[in-house]
């Protein structure tokens, strides 16, 4: 297709994290998009992080699901939708409404989510709809409801900029909410905000920390109980919430030892919190994903409630949401224990209000199954028809192998996804192709309650359809055409807004009924706005007036008795922590398409303390086998004192599509918080031992690599593909093995050093490198960046030297993804140009001057250079 004139920029919102940055997307007319930060969006004011900046690299057709499929064959929409409707209807008729379930996602747009929830809770008549937000925000929701009587995030992003002290608890903001982190870093720079990071791990976020508290895993409630007692001692209790006396009594009885923190650091924290008038406590998965997550949330909320540091500028607890529409999902009632518009399913008045509004034939009367229990019910056959939309539970659920087996054994499984091949789509009977970001219209709500439009800028590929429409079409075929007869997502939004007015009249917090009569053109031009927006109330903070949504109108403090992770059983002596890396998004179905995003950390890894590594006989870059009672994984070892002894860390992103055995949730037990049902994803008891391979390899190819060996991890490159490899058996014929794995024919150039056990093969055509495989008896030490840069470029026989020539310095591991600047280039610059600051590196080399996501890594490199060491800078 020829390039046409660029079209005007379209204002939309980033599909990744809950910061909810505004984006200007400019279609190039040939299916591509140029992406820039929207200077007018209040969340980011023009900034974007590296994932947002790379969106243009992920919108191609590669890997897309383009037609409905039934049992692996392409089918038409009518056939597929008829089948889904018939199987769900039959199941409900024979076994009742609770024999079916939907498992949905905080990455759906509000309109998609509203339709799914309406179908299940009002028409099918079951509350068996749960969402991946159960794995993410459920403890925050439960904590908010206990303390405030509603699931309300009280504050705004600007509070982080107006605070004197910001405490980040269990949040790696630098990597997971990068633009909010940049806003905080800028505020700290200009007004000296004190920043405290509470995390067992020394993360990139610690880069701006005045104080890092590497507390013992799971001991957060101890810390915040100690804080509450200190608040009381200082006479800072200014409010009288319900439950104050009990909470204080428990707090006073809490002993500090369990935090494992030195007294001085602990006291410094208590002094900072008590001594700063304006404090914001930001928290995320280090709090939520715990078997006492809800209690941890309330231990934090208690401190803010007792001091009245809530709902006023620069103050408040702040649960930052992970997914782009985690908040929207909560608003529509996507969790199995909620109703639409923050109404309560157990409350008959609320149920009747929703029933009347929907004219619902069969309202769910009780909460449905929460995610972990839902997949248990799939496993034991109580649920016979399951529809999974916009999430990849075969990877992301705890006990992931068991969950995958349960899905595989279910009578009827429908999966709606953008992508053809995921670990979950592989298990479906019916696959429904969904439009994705850039192709669909709707709204999302970010962490500060701001509702923004996502706007379509690209045509739907193949036969893909919008999720809301797919669900509504099934509902119509199940006999409810009238209730699901919208023509556009704008009409769905209007209905949702009208229902929120009903909720608002009942005293609910979520009310956007100003938009109940929104017209198509108004929806098209809708500007980002904060909820609530109703005749009763507009935007702003909640609870500054001291009024809460409880029966008494007062806030509730919860007396929290800290529960710590059980001591590790002998056979599983390590407590594995899990989480995210800077440049990948969850199961990588989209970020994995971007070469730029795949180079920061190209392989699944295990951060292991040097003392543990020494004891286990593991060195940097060795492979380790990590096992729990539930499953196992093989991971590359990264020896670092960023983690504590006994508490290794592994990222969650690799799947069976991208690695041989690295699905971390295969190791994680299905243990949940008793109040919220959220899994304790940050603590798996595991055993670790060296994975002894006979050979290790690194391969590049212009063609997709199909590894056939015990260990592999693959990633895309600008000019093809790469794979890390290892095996326990030497292949009989290396040339044939290389041809098969690398998709090559013909004779490779080869060297073999039997004494050192080294083998190198290169496939060269027309003087250009097509593929190469380097094999050694130990983890392959070679300049990967040189081989990567040589792929599909002119090369000679010296390519087998594995090292760049004198005129081609090895750039090293990628640090600045925006400008493709490697570690060695930066270290060289620091050395030769005497660069002393991150800004100086930016001026001299450009690194860190676009999205800024790598600035913590640059600081680390400056420290590394100063210390004369060469520790890996990231990870
Ligand atoms: N790059 C990137 N960004 C993302 C995502 C992504 O996939 N990639 N996903 C998005 C989503 S959905 C979410 S939910 C957010 C998550 O955002 P975060 O919660 O910030 O990220 P995580 O890495 O899951 O975990 C945060 C930290 O919790 C720490 N932690 C573990 N156990 C404890 C503990 O007991 N106490 C304390 N205080 N800390 C502990 C871990 O060491 C980790 O550094 O990120 C969002 N942003
Ligand atoms: N051990 C451990 N496990 C965890 C976590 C952890 O920290 N540790 N974090 C948990 C958290 S917080 C989260 S949020 C989950 C995330 O886990 P998942 O939700 O399973 O991960 P994603 O890769 O985001 O899955 C989204 C899927 O939807 C598809 N998709 C994208 N856009 C659309 C769309 O518009 N429509 C449709 N139909 N499909 C679309 C994508 O291709 C992809 O397959 O993982 C959880 N699991
Ligand atoms: S911080 Fe990055 S990932 Fe999050 S919304 Fe903004 S651009 Fe997207
Ligand atoms: Mo999440």
C-alpha cells in the first residue's frame, strides 16, 4: 500500500496502565499510527512512558485473530454467535443460571463491561461474572468498602504533587505507573517532597526515595499499626471514626520485630509521616496481593482516617490501579460481589432499583463466584459453559497449570481476544475475534476517577468486532434483543450514566448522571472528566467534609491483627516474590510485538541474593529450576542484592508462547485473602536448584525461531527473532537442528572447537546474515547486540568471531528503548565525556530525553561507573 497524506491526530487514551495518559494518534493511512502524548490531557500533560510511546509498533496485523473459529476452523459470525447463545441457553435451561460463568477484564472498555455485567446479573440471573481485577484491586475495593462504606478513591494525582511526604507501599511506580512517577519526581525536584518506598525489594522506584524500608514480606500491617500507635502518642488523632478505640488498642499492642527493620529506619519513617502535614500513601500490589491484603489496606486507611489526612489537597491514601479500566470495571459492577454503579448485590433495595431500571427478568440475588473459586467450579464441573473475555487466565491465575487443565476440561469454552495464539485461546472451543486498542470506541476511568474517551483511529481488521457488540449479539440470540439493542457505545454509556443517577439518588458515590442524555456528537467530543458529575455533586476529592457512605455517615477504622506469611516449609525454603518489568505488559500479547520493548529484558529471570546463589551453587547467567507444590519453571539467574536472602523475585510476563517453562503463576498457590478473595500472588513457597544443561545457545534468525530443547526464551528483533537456548542432550546433527529451529535451508558457515565445546553456525545469503546459532558448554558469553545488529545486514566470515570489530563497538544491553542506546555506549560516554548526571547523559547521548522511563537505570549506571563495577544495571 502506498503512503498517503497523514490524517489529523485523534485524541485517545493509552491502553496500558491505570495512569490513563492522553494520546494523540495519527494514522499514516497505511494501517500504522504515529503516537504522541496529549499535552492537554490532565493525567500526563503530554508525557508518555516507553510502553505508550511504542504503541505504533504493536498495531499491525501480526498474530491477530481475524475470523471467528469453532474447534479450530474458521466460521462465520452467525454460526459462531448462534452456537454460543445456544450452548449457554441450553446449559442454563438444564442446570440453572449458576452453571455458566463469564471471566472478564479490567482492560475492557466501560461500555463492553457494562453489557457483560447486565447480561449475566440481570438476564441470565447469576452473578457468576468475575474479572482479573480480582487478582489486582479486590483487596483495595474491600478495604475501601469497610472503611468508607463505598469503593471510593478519595484523592487526585495532583495530591502527589502537593504533598510534603509521599509513601509508596508495595508499588514500583517507576516501572508500573511511569508518568505518575515522573510527576512525583518533578514535584520532589521543585519542592523537596520526601519520598519513602516500602518494598522488600530495592526497585527502580527507590531511585527517588529519601528512605527505603526493605521490610519483611507481608509485614506491612505491622508497620502501619506501629504508625497508628505513634500518631496517637504524638496527639495527632484529630478525628473520631467508628472503631477508633479498638484499632488503637490493637495498634498499641503491635511489636516492631516482625518488620525486620532496624530501629533507626523505622523511627525515621514514623517521624517523617507524623511530622509532615500533608502525606499521601500510595499503595499497589505489594499490599493487595496478599492473604491479608484487605487488612493491610485498612491498616493504611486507619492512619489517614485518624489524622483527617484525607480528602484535602496533598493528603490521602491512594490505591493506584493497574489496568487502564480497572476503575471502570468496578463502576459497572464487574466483580461477582458487586452490582452496577457501586450498588450492593446483597442489598434488596439496590437490587430492586437495578432490576426496575433494566426491566430485568431474572436478577441475580446473591454474590457469584470469585475468580479462584470460579475456576475451581470449572474444574469440578459445576460450571459447564465459560466465556473468557480480554484476559489470559491460563497464564495469570495462581495454580496456572491447574487452571489451564480446568479450562481444557470444561464442556464449552468461549474466548474473545484480539490475538489468535495465547495460552488461553488454545483451550477454547469457540474463538471470537475482538477489535483492540485503536480500533474501538468507548471510555475508561483512570486511577484518579477521570473518565476519558478511547477513540478509534484504525479500521477493524478482518472480521473483528467490538466486545460490547459481540456480547449484545449473543444476548439478543438468547432472547433479550430489546434490552441489548444499542447502535453504538455512546448509547451504552448513556444508559450506564442514567443508571448511575439511580445509584446517586440512593446515596451512592458513583454518579455521572449529567451524561444520561448524552448524544452521539457529544459522546464523540467528550472531554476527560472526573466523576462524580451529577446535579448533586461534581468532581473533586471525596471525604474532605468528614462524611462517608456508611450507615452512620462516619468512617470506620478496622482493628487489624497482622498476619504474617507462614514460615516456609522445609522442602520449599524460599518465598518467591513476583511482579512486573518496565517494558512489558502482562502476558506480552502486545508489548511482545515490539522489538524496542523486547530488548530491555529479553528473557525470564530470577533475581537471587548473592548469599542464596552461593549456597545453591548458582552464578550470574546460570539457569535455575524453580519448583513449588503446584508447578515448576526454568529461569535465568540474576544475582543481585536488590532482593533479600530467602526472597527471590521473578517477573510474570513469559508464557508458553515466549518461553519453554516460565509461567510464574504455575508456581503460585491459589491462596486468597478471606475478605476480598484476592490471591496472594506475591508469595509462593518454592525450592530452587541449578538446572544443569549440557549446552547453552543464543540464536538469531530473520525467520520465526521454533526451538526444540529443554530451555528456550524468544523475543522479536527489528530484523527478525532471537532466542536463548539450552539443552540437556547434544543433538546428533547440529546443522540439521539449526536449520529446523531457525527456519533455514542450505549450508551454514560453521566453526567447531571440540576442546572448548564451542560451536558456531551462520546462514548467510547474498552476503547478508540470515541466521546464526552460537553454542557453548556454559552460558554463552558473546556480544548479543553485535549479532542482533548484523542480522539481515552485510557480513563476512568474521561474524563467527562473535565480537564486533574494532570499528563497531558493542552497544551492550538496551537501556534507553526510545533511542536504542545500549549500556556500553552509556558507560563509555560516562567514562570518556566525564558525564556526571542523568541530564548530562541526555545532552551528550540523548538517552532518557524522550519518555524518561530509563532515568533510574541511567542513575544506576552512573553509580556503577563511579564504583568501578559493572553490575547489571536493570532487572
Ligand atoms: N511495565 C508495566 N507496568 C504495569 C503493568 C505491567 O504489566 N507492566 N501492569 C499494570 C497492572 S495491571 C498493575 S496491577 C500494576 C502493578 O503495579 P505494582 O504493584 O507497582 O507492581 P508489581 O511489580 O506487581 O509489585 C509492586 C511491588 O510490590 C513489592 N512487594 C512484594 N511483596 C510485598 C510486601 O509484602 N510488602 C510490600 N510493601 N511490597 C511488596 C514487590 O517487590 C514489587 O516491587 O502495574 C500496572 N503497570
Ligand atoms: N504471580 C502473579 N500473578 C499475577 C500478578 C502478579 O503480580 N503476580 N498480577 C495480576 C494482575 S494485577 C493482573 S491485572 C493480571 C493480568 O493478567 P491478564 O489479564 O491475564 O493479562 P493480559 O496479558 O493483560 O491479558 C489480556 C488479554 O486480552 C487480550 N486483549 C487485549 N485487548 C483486548 C480487547 O480489547 N478485547 C479483547 N477481547 N481482548 C483483548 C490480549 O491479547 C490478552 O490476551 O495478572 C495477575 N496475575
Ligand atoms: S504511564 Fe505509560 S503505560 Fe501508563 S498510561 Fe501513561 S503512557 Fe500508558
Ligand atoms: Mo493488575
